[in-house]
């Protein structure tokens, strides 16, 4: 799958860099998400763990090109959202 990243118009860099997330981490989560569900306005939300152990929430849309997606943003889950995600995973495993 081809992954493109939304670019910040002010810096010209991928928006995920503002959140301290690397492209490889996003690709890891998208390849094996713990959760992938519909988001707002046609977007999708993928949540998963990277190889380094970080939990990321990734927002993306399907690209018009076949087998391609556009990642809008991604950031590390912390605090209550992370606890809620882990709780949902435990419920799924039962």
C-alpha cells in the first residue's frame, strides 16, 4: 500500500512531525492496527502499537489512487484515551 502524508503549508513537512511521530511508525500501525474504525467526514481512525512500543492514533482517508491512502495526522495516545483503548482491546479478547 502506498502511504502519502498531509504536508503543512507553513513548513512543507509532513504534519505528523509536529506531533513527534515518524513516517515509519505510522506505516507500522497501518500495517497492523489494533483498531481501525470510521471517523468523521469519510476519514478512518487506526490505533495501534509501534515496534518501539508507542501507541499511535492515526487519522487517514482513502486516496483516489488504487491501493493508496493519505495520512492526515498521527499522534501518541496517552492518559485516559490510552486506558480506554486498552480496555476495548481486553474486551475484544474475551
